[in-house]
């Protein structure tokens, strides 16, 4: 007979958490619906009470009129009756309810109704606003939970894959006597895996530093062309091209920035590294272009690789965000690189944006830095 083996599934875990949040949302909606019905019923009941009060006052007027008529027939003077019944018109022709008295009843009824409607409407608006806030918070919590689960799965994969590769190549080097060329190839592979681990750990440390400490940029004069070359070197690629993809770098001469070297390096490594991985997966070309535009410096990193849905352009810079499901993704990354890019660019007072014409059609990441006076004097 076949054996049934219980397996842990991250997808089931996410489904259970999603169901829990979904139940909270449904519960709040039911609470809002019940409370709203009660408020509406209260408003309807108050309208009935106001109508009953108005009807009782109208009845009192009629009773007073009958009593005044009886007193008038009994010979009581008009002056005495006017003092007893100020809301009535009493003369030799008869007794009538004053029009202003009837208008007073109508006015009081309308005033009470308006008061109840405003109070009920305000309460409903506050209640709806509170439920909306809770709904948004729960949805964001669910989204953040899914992204954190994806992040854990991505980090696990990012750690497991290079470690497994390092172990395999090291065992191969220990167990076999290889030719110099083969040995060099395995060592290069080890070096690339170590760089990959170093980048991921660096991103984790930078994220923790940004979130748990007030980071003040240490601005220094930086040659952008040298910074781009250094980023390529740290990624293990040459900025004049590689064996698998074509790389073109066009940075204006003498293009200096006054920026934090660590933050600038993080921005360049993540943008260029993403473009190279994208081109290696589904393209052939990467371009890095930098130019001066009036009071800003603009850097563009372009590739013809995997691209993304244009609707994801803004969300790409959110922490942990990675389009799609982690269980069906083969692209590397932890979802922190572009978050760090936006964080460091924002610290420098710049802006960053991403655009793509769609999956499989490449992407463009554009960063602008302000040129500060110190940098402008250095360039001149």
C-alpha cells in the first residue's frame, strides 16, 4: 500500500494566514453592517418619536381650543383667556390656533430630525472610516506577511544554492587532481558564489542599519565613472563587456558627485547586478549611461532582459517585494536590493524610477542626484 507522507508546505502556511486575515476582514464587515443597521434603526425611531411629539402638541392645541371655546361660552373674559392660552387667537368670532404656533411645532420637529440625522450620519461616517482603516491595515498586514514569507523562501534559496555549489566544487577540488584550467574554472565559480553571498549579507546588514539607526550620509567628492567601474569589479564583471552579454558604459568625463561612497556603491551594485542577471536570463545587452542635466546628474541602467509588468514599476522598490509567487520563481534575489536603492537615493535627496514595456522586453532604471555647490565647484 502507498505510504502517506506529511510534508510542510509554505503555500499552505500562507493560505492559513490569509484565511485568518480574511476572517478578520469579514468579521469587521459584519460588525460594521450590524452597527450601521442599528444606527439607521435609531434614526428611524427618533423620527417616529419626533412625529409623535409633534402630533401630541397638535392634539394639545385642539384640546386647548375646545377648552377656550367652552370657557368663552361660559362668559369668561377674552383678556383672561388670552393669558391662559397664548398660542390661541380668541375673539368674538371664535377660537383658533395661531399659525405661528403650528409653524413652531413644524420647526421643532424639523430641527430634531436634522439633529438626529447629523448625529447618525456622523457616527456612521466615523464607523465607516474606522472599519476602512482596519480593513486597509489588515490587507497591508496580509501583503507584508506574504512578502515576508517570500523573503524567507528567497533567502533560504539564496543561501542554499551558493553553499551547495561551494561544497560541490570544494569536494571536487579535494577528491580529484584537475588540470590547471579546470581548477581555475572551479575556483572562479567559488569566487562568484562567495560574491553572491557577500552581496546578500551586505544587503541584509544595510537594511538593518537603515531601519534601526538614523543614517546620515557621509558626502564626499566621488568620480562617477570610477564608482561604476568599481561596481562592475565587485560584481565580478568587466565594464567593457563580458563573454555572455554585451555591456556598454557611457559616463561623461569629469562627472563628479558629492555623495556617500557606501550608499552610491550599494545603489550601483544593485542596479547593475539586477540588469546583468536580467540580461543573462533573457537578453544580450546592458547599458549604463550617465549625464549631467542642469542641476542634476542622471544615471540610467538599461537591459533587454526579463522586464516586468508596468504596473509593478512603483512596487519594485518596496521592501521584500518580488513580483509573482516565490514557489514559481527562478530569478535570484531577496527583494531588498531595490529597496536599498530607493532608501539611499532618497537620503541623497534624489529620485529613482523603474519602467518597462512588459515581461521579456527589458527594463530601464533611472536615478537622479542633485548637484550640490561643493560638487559644482569641484567640477569647475
